[in-house]
C-alpha cells in the first residue's frame, strides 16, 4: 500500500477527512474506541495522583509574535468565543510543557497556531457547512492551512499544522504521526479532562490558569459534544460524547 493510500485509510488524517467527510465506519469506530479509551482512563488517574515530571518547566514559554500567530488570534477573536480562545492558549501551554518535560523540541509557532485554531470549527457552523465536512476539524484545519500558506510557510509545515488539527479528535496520536500532532492532542486532552495535569508543576499550572481563565468552557464544550451526538452521529466528536467525555469534563480537576 503506498503512503497516500495508507494516509487516506488512517482515521483522522486530512486525507481520511477528504475521503469520508469525517464519517466513521463501524470498524473505525471500534478501532478508535480501543486505541483511545484505555490511554484516556490511565491519563485520568494520573491527572490527580501523578508526580510532576522532573524536566517539566516552571513557567510558560514566551509565545512567538509572528504573522501566523497574529492571524490565528484574529480568526479566533472573530468568533466571539473567548472561552475557546483561552482553551487554545491553555492547550498550547500544556502540550508544550509535556513535550519539553519529555525531552522534545517542538516547533513552538506551529504548535501554537494549531492549538489556537484546533476548535475554530466548533464556533463557526457556517464555515463548517461550507467546507463540506461533517467533522468540525475539517474546517479548523482548512483555516489553519490557509493561514500558514498566507504567511509563507513551506508545504511540509502547512500540511503538519492541518494534520495535527485533523487528528486531535482521535483522543490519542502517536509520535509517529508527528510531534506537534502528538502534543496537540495531549494538550487538548489535559485541558478538557485534566489528563496528566498533575505531571506539571503547581507553579506552572497556576501561571497558565491565571493568564487564561477557563470561563464557561467546560459547560459550553460539553453542550457542543451532546449536540454533535444528535447532529452528526457518525463523527469522532459524537463518539467521544457517547463514551462519556461529558462526564470526564464534569469531574475534571480544574
């Protein structure tokens, strides 16, 4: 099987979104449940009782003031969803910290643009409908890739930012699918359910939450997942709702 065909058959990739419009088959649904549910439950346990990772940073990284980041911020501001904007900032902060603690050197700009825009489709139903994809990540990824192209990113980084966003609703993304994609899903999971939160120092957590308060994110994202289960029952968002992510949000440690 060539790489292009393999990518189109791998759940959550950009190629898979184009082929399926974000609809999971029964086989894909079962495979995603197996791949994501076990790690997610383990992460929830570590959310409260794990010790901080030895290499974890004490303070957030200064964010890169670049044209791509500025455009991403403008796109999110235009939605009027301050809760999602702060969620994006926190997702980057958690994901970056996990990466640094484990000895990785992520592309900070790429990870930040992906983090800021990964849930844009949640707040832009018109754009999502125009994209022709049932999964909200399709629209989010398209906006991120357009942002990257407009700012002169090369093809590899442009694809990477879109791919990271497309994959993040899988619940778990291995390093083999890209460092930033791996860290994006870990940062998002930490912010939504508290997964592995205790592995980051208290001073770091306090600094992030003071700079980027949660507001009504938990309630609004829980409502979104419940609505997706009714509107788009074959998507990954609907599957996560079915698996009880709403309850995980309700009892997160934030």
